[in-house]
């Protein structure tokens, strides 16, 4: 996407923008959604719960929620982990130090 990394574009929802009515110009979530749609991706990853809500709403508004998934980065990480027994994912207790 054009606006990314250091020049990313925050939707502002964490600053309560999600609850504001925008009267001038295009809604922020629709603006960002249109940028995602223009990339022709199948999914977009977000690291913010507010961005997830804002983009999910934008995808619904643009009628592309069946074509483009909005995923949290934690979902991508979880999906990349091979099937491992749960007991292998738990930290092992260290033996007590002897003096």
C-alpha cells in the first residue's frame, strides 16, 4: 500500500474517531478500505482492534467482505504455527537454583 510503515495511515479510532460522525470529505475507514481494495489482495493484516473494526465496516460498506479478509496479525501468526501438542507450547519450569 502506498501509505505504509513509517508513513502509515492511522484511522484514528483509538482516539475515539470511531464514534465521530464525519461530515466533510470521505470517511476515514472508507478511504483506507479503498486503498486496500486497490491492492487487489485477498486479506489485510492489522495490529489494532480499532483498525480491525473500521476496516471490517469499510469492507461491508464496499460489499467486498466476502472477497477480502481483515485479519489480526495474531491470527496470521497462529495460522503459521504447525500443529504442536499444547504441552509442548507451555514453558517448562526451570529447576531451582542451588547455592
